């Protein structure tokens, strides 16, 4: 799996240390809105995980000895 540098927004803990330490973020499965989001009118946007992204991301997170 290719890993590329990319500026990201959001509230990740990686945002606190990225400029001091090389940081990998975004290692969870792909999808949209993985954290609950409520719209101003009280409605909720659907959340989902791309099932095909689970195994490749698990491999990327696995230690290699």
C-alpha cells in the first residue's frame, strides 16, 4: 500500500506533534463520517465503513519483525 504525505484537518492527536515528529495518521479503515455528526437541524448524516479497506489497513498497522 502506498503511503504519501498529505495535509489533514480535524482533531487528531497527530495534529499536536506532526511538526516535531514524523507522524502516521489516518490508519483506520476508509469510509465517511466515522465519528457521529449531528447537523444543526438535529438530523444525523449516515456513517459507513468501506469493508474492502479493513484488511489492507490492518496489514499496514501490523508489526513487521
